[in-house]
C-alpha cells in the first residue's frame, strides 16, 4: 500500500480535500438511495465561491498593523479567499452551512507566524487587544473545534501554523524526531522517509491534517494497533501561551509530578499553541501485508478482536465492520454500491514491519482468528481497503450533493460494555431519524476495550442542520448513559461540550477552568471550545 506523499492545495472550501476528486454518485447508487431511504436531490444547488455571504471584517486597523509588524505584512491576510478557507472545519453541519453560502463564522483575519517567538508575540498582542485566537492546522475538525465564541471580543483571527513546517532534528539513537506543528502528515512522512523512518500515523484525515492538530485533538490513526495513538508518540513539546513559553518533556517517562504534556494533548488550542513536537518514530516497514477475514456476526468478530488485543503480537491495522457496513461496502469505499454485497462481517488485518516480524504476527493472528470462527478471504479485501482508506470523506461530499444527510460519530468503552454501547447508539439514531442506514466498525483496539465508529445516512429534511442536531444529541445521551466516552479521537470542540461536561463532572470542569484562567487570563484562546460552562 502506497500512501500519498503530498496533499493537494488548497483544500476544497465547501467540502473535503482535493477539488479534483469531487465526483457525482453513479446513477445506480442514487437510485438505490431513493428506493431505500427516500433521498431526493436538494431543493437548491450548492452556493458557488462568489455567492458566499461573508460578514465585514471587524478587526481594528491598528491591531492588523500591529500583527503585520510581528509576522510581516504578507503574512496577515484579510482577503475573502483566506477568510472563507479558514471558516469552520469539516463536519457535516459545517459543510451544509458552506454549501448554503453561510460564512458567518469567518475570522476577521488570518495570521501566519513563522516562528515560536512570533506566535508568543501574536498571543501577547491579541490578549492586550482582546482578540480571539483560533489555532488552525489542516482545518479538518469535525466537532466544531474551529468555531469560536465572538461575543465580548474585538475580533477573531485564525492563527494558521502552516509556515511552521520543518523537520528540525532526528535522534536515531533515541528514535525521536523534532518536528514543527504545521507539517501536514504526508509532508512529515516524506521528510522522515529520508531517514528511513515513519510516524505510522494514518488517520482518515491524513492527507490534510497537521501534526499540531493531531496532538491538540488526541488523534488516533488507522494503524494504532501497531504504532499507537498520536498522544502516545509525543514525548516532548514547546507551547506558547499568553503568559509565556513552556518546554515540556525532559525524559520519556518521569515521576516528577503529574505529566504536564497531558494538559496540552487534547486541549484543542484552548490552553496554548503547540509550536514544536518531539515525537517517537519507527523504522520504515520493509513489508506491508493486508488481508481480509469474515465472521458470521459482529459479536463473533468482536470477541476475536478482543483476543487479538489481549494475547499479544496484534496486527498493525485491525478493524471490524458490522453486518450493515459490510453489506453496503463502506469497508471498501471504492466498491460502494457494487451488486452482490458481502454477508457477515469483514475484518481487515494489516501487518507492517520487518519480514520475520510480519510473518510471525500473521501466523499468530491467523491461528487465533480461525479458532474464533473466522474465514480467511485472502489479500484482496485488505488491499481494497488500503487503496480506499482515505476516500470516505469524499464519498460524504457526494452523498450530501445527492440530498442525503451523512455524518459520523465515534466513542469507546471497555470490552464488557461494548455490546450495550453498540445497541444504545444504534437505537438512539434510529429513534431520532426514523429509518436511517446506520453502520459501525471497530477501528482501534486495546487490551481493555475498543472504539466504535458509526456512519449514518438518511434523507435530508427541509432543515438538515436541525435534523442532525437532534440525532447527535440523542446519540450523545445514549453514549453517556451506556458508559462510553463522548469522543475517542475526534475531540470535544463545541459539538461535544455538553456531553463532555457530564462525562467529567462539575469538579472536572472547575479544574479545566482553573488551568484556562492561569494560562489564558484574557480568555482569547479558542473561546467556546472544550471548557465546560455551567
């Protein structure tokens, strides 16, 4: 499997990724959506770029001039193109608003600092003038993480870290690398490949997301079973705050008090701006092998994945699609709508590493999967998945254009709670949406539990934003009641704030507000995101 090395530029303003890859659904798939779900084409076509409604910029000219004095005039942009492309993230509600021409949440300006020192000075200026700052990486947030609260602020700037894009050093003895946060994942992989190394971090947002975004959202890649989550890879960082600079991480592990890295991992830019990362790296794999397995039921496949996670030497990639996702073909997005869908549940197992290690782990996994009732399907299903692994967000764009509401949500829990959580979320979505198509897969496994990733497709109503908000609320309540976490790897943002507050409790919220008040006393960093308000 070959990963793309360089992302397309720029990202589609009203959809996902490379505009050249946007495609209309084939006629048979559109007909199937109409027949099964009652999907009809939208009443109005999507807005063009020139039809986008952009509010007047509110930032005082004196503040713009002060920011330009820090970064250089060419790195402070208030033109329509920059503002529109830094509006919100890429959730379905975000895209529905942009397709309707609504850019009411656009920043007043985009600031592109070129160094840590410039970031510190920008934050100082913005705190002085009470300007909200939204750290911006790849713009791939799907939880409202890039939509700040405006009330009480003189304006909003998007702090685009794209100029902080260097591989600063490699330590081959310690197997670490120092990288800057604005590097997009394919660029980081290309730079590390020159040293025979890899991060091994390949989430679905891989083509466009940045290293800083991965850390700020506690990202988890598709190969997490082998390489770990991104927050596991972070051994050190430099953080700019309105109060000054923090250098964190003197050793891989320490007993010197609580680990302050954990304050900023998952903080979504609310506590500070990460300006450099020291990351654990791996030898680039000599061998990649992907294959498919079939189980009769989701329950049987889940039991097999649990054994693989608990008995050691798991595959690098390990995922299980439920019966619906397998039948529809979403496990292989490039085959969506192909007649004669698979029955049962598809497991994709991928192995990366040295030849001997891959051979050993494949043999171990095969023995366990056969014993658990799995049927080996050969390499074709695994290779198909690997080829289409970054295609699903483009498919969402095509479904939205056809008149469907389609969105994802994810959670995680302990193995013993997983059947109850799976049923609870499905029932909540069915109850809120009537007769949607609800699909699910397990994509990240641990010895103690796993994640559940749901995809929902239904016919758009006259108000698709309200339609999804009701479904999201019902699913969030079901997750909390069933003992799951409100997010395994998408983050909190604004969308999950209420459920997150319930998850951590009143005292937990007080702790977060205390940290916020100490590091960001003016409250300028991504206001309205992450911090519960009671």
